[in-house]
C-alpha cells in the first residue's frame, strides 16, 4: 500500500469567465470543484494506476468533510487527522486566456494537533510500503516538520518520495534523515544551491553530485517537455519523451510522483521506474481534470519514452 501525505489540502474551485471585468459583478455557470492539494493529486493518479493507496494529512470543517467524501466516493481510502481549523479553498479564475488564482493560506495547526499527527502518522506508516509527502506546510508547523516525518519513515525502513521546495526541502537535505527520492525542477535546484543551474546534462551531473544531496538515493529533475535528468546512486540518466497533445499541464509533477511511488512499490529497475514516472506525468497533461490519467494510453506512451545512461 502507498500512503500519501497532504498536510494542507484544499477544495480547488475554478470559475471560467471569458471576459472578466474588475470592480463589478461577474457571473458564470462554468464552475468546477474538486479535492485538491499536491498530495491529493498524487493519490488519485496512484488510484488510477489500480494501486492500493491511502490519503492522510490534516482535515477540518465542512470543506474537509467534502474532500474525504469525494475521495471515498471514488473508492480511495482516507486516514486524515481531524483538526479544529477549516480546510482551505483555492480559487482559480480562467479568463482571457489567463489564469488568476486566489489561494487561502489554510488553517493554523495547534501544538496538540502537531503532536497528534506524528503519532497518527507513525501508525499509518506501519501499514505502508511507500510514502509520498507533497506540498507546503500549513501554519503552525515548524519548517523542519518534514524532517520529523522522514525520521519516522526511516526508523520503520520505508521508502519515501518527497516533493516540496524552499526551506521545507533544504531543512530535509541538511538533516541526517533522508527520503528515498526527491523531485526538484531547475528553478528549485538553482534556489537550493544559490547559483544558476542549466538543463544541460553535463551541468546537471555536476550539480547532483553536490554534497547537499548526499544520502539521497534518487534525484529526478523535471525538465518539462524535455523529459528529465536523474541520478540513482552513482548512475546518471537522461530521459527523453515524445511530443504529445497537452490539454492541462497542472499537476503533471504530482502524477510523476505517483509513477515513481508505484514503481518503488513494485521494485522496478531504474529504466522502468523513469519511464513510468514520465508516462504518468505525460498522461496527466492529456486530461482536462488535474490529477487524473487514462490508463488505457499507458503502454503506448511508456514505449515511446527513452532512457539513456549519461
């Protein structure tokens, strides 16, 4: 079973307003509402891969109840910790070929809830083979909170995929407790190292050998339409992907995490893991709804992904 962690989930609301007008009333009947958050997207894609998955994190209020209800209705198991605060809304207004977002910061986690989740998480991890941890932290948690979660997964000898950025990521990299996989992009690598990082494979090979990444078994660097560059132990790989019809690129990184986690659970070899990760990421971009893939197209795309050792 794969356990996904989303500590600051949301209800994602989209309003399509072709001709948005400011400082007046706008009306639309094109409204979408769905359970959101990076880890929730990961959860749905793992479920689409027909793998056993359980979603955990903090959940609160009527919005939180709605997220649990939606996931359960779709056959996804949940094991969230209920909190006093309300789960947030994240609003996207689609207009004039652009997207304007209004993101609530979400609830503030109390000290009691902070401690309770660590116990809750340890119990949930005991039943999992692979754990994914995605996104930012809600207010009230220390910036090294992910370090505490990874310490638990390490103590229980579980494989962990971490997909976060900024201080949440750097605090983990600087700690003695390491995840199995991280999935930074070029911008995040540049921020971590305080220098401009290019997508050139020769440059990336040098960058990923930096002492900062010591102890990380897998580093998969997303290169968007150019595929990925990866390091596994002392081996480096360049991954190329075919041209596809992109409908909605949002959440493709989360879908990639789902592919990695599923591959880890199945103990796939390096090449198969990378091909699966790219395939799930691409499949997500071909769907209108974020965090979904059509498994019927999996084999065709998988066979068009090429991996070469660099």
